[in-house]
């Protein structure tokens, strides 16, 4: 089947403003949007720029706005998309070229919440034990692949780039509620300010955009509640 | 760039903002018009006469809708903030909110329209 794509192209060396370009490619209905981009880049225009790595919904490289909503190009089937398939870069980041955005600020915020285990007691000789219930407490937020789909779907982030964003809060949640971790206070102090969790307006765009099905708004709400209660 | 196609949450948030700003603007105007009494009865009575026109009656219905929506949506957000586990039902919660909105708004709207039709608008 012939599939029509409209791509918001931008080359900083040539263009002042992004502009739409139309491409028609032969694809199978079971192909993904990423396959369409690969066909365009491989057969029609090698200058097209986008990120992709595993192409199986695990690495989180190819998040972009597809038909008005953040999705991973490698998880969006062509047969489920209305034509023309319109693709834009994620919103709120500086566009470097076509669908490649500057993820630098995103990872700065990720690092700010200290997304690693902070030991609270002397290192045990063997593994740190945890009950199934304790593990269940933060199970949802372990699924994040840092694609940025949640953060760039959030109106609070569009209007205020200083907002730490849903993805960083999800990462903080993953450790704050981990019984083995002792760094909750440090993370909560990063999140308990104007650019932290309180910027969340419970819009739920993050929940709808997350390709891993994480209930991001719930995670943010739980962090808000912990701060309001004064601790875990 | 196109409009981001967010879900129910995006649009309920947009209307929450719009109704909030709308009600705030009305309150500012309302403070100004009641302050006109300080300039004597002439200007105050003039503005009150305008408030009794059918056009303003319709605007009052819109004001009631804005206040009601803003209040109900606010309660929904408060519930979500205090009980994050309710987020799994956020779509259902919005539909319940809108059902409550209709349940309250429709009869009140009929009464207010009746007042306008009968010229009894206060």
C-alpha cells in the first residue's frame, strides 16, 4: 500500500523556519511508522534526520509527535494511523535537525534527581533483601525508558522549560519508594520547589503519551503526597 | 506546528484555565461596577439597568456555567491530589464530573432562561 507522510523538516543550515514536506512510500499495513521513515531516508532523501536504535520500543530513541501525539515511531503501526501521517519533533526542546532534538536539558534534570541507589546503611555482604510487596511499591516506575514522550507532552513543560518534568519525577519515584534506598530526602528537596512536582497540573498528557504505560500522574501525585506529609 | 492532541485531561485543564480567567475578569468588573456607587446614583443605576437586559441575562448563565465547571473540576483535581491512586479512573471521574455539571446546570439554566423570558431578570 502507498502511504503518505508529511514531515516537518528543519535544517538549521538552510531553513529559517520548519516546513512541511510530503513523501509517498510503499509499505505493508503491518509496517511501523519507523519503517516509513527508514524508506524515506533510504530511498528518497538521505538528509532526513531522526534518532533510532533498537527499533523495538526498548531504547526510547525515536519518540516524536506522530499525528499530533507523542509516540515511539517503532511502536506505531502504519495501519492504525490516519493518513497523511504527520510527524513533528517533540515539543519543548531545541530542534537540532528534523526530528533530532537537544536532549541535553532533559538528561540534566534526570541527573538532578540522583537516579541511582544511595546507600542508607553499611553495604551488606550479600544482596539487599526486599519483600515482594516492597518491590511492588515502585514497580510501575522501573519501566521508564527515558524517551522523553511524557515530559514533552506536558503543557507545564512547554510553558516553562525550567520544570523538572514528569520523566525526572518518575525516576525519582523509582528510588524514593525503594526500601533499599536512603536518598529520599535529597531527591525530595530537589522536587519540593517551584520547578519541581508542584508544577504538575494533573493534565494526564504524560499518562497518554507514555509508550510503556506508566501511570506518570500517579507517580507524581505520590511524590507530592510524600512531600506534603514530610517524608516517606 | 499543530495543536497537540492530548486527551480529556488536556481539554479539562484548558477549560479550567479559561473559566478561571473568565470568572476573575468578571469579579474585577463587578468590583468596578459596585464601586460606581461612590460616584453617586446616576452611573450606578445606569450599569444596573444594563445588568437587567436579556443580553446580560445570557452572560450570567455563561458565568454560572464557568463557576460550576471550575468548581467541579477543582474538586476532581483535589481528589486526585489527595488520593493519587484514583488516577487510574481519571476518565471515569471526568465523566462523573460532567454528569454532575449537566444535572446542576440544566435545571438552573431553565430557571434563569425563564426569568429572562418573563422579564423578571433581577
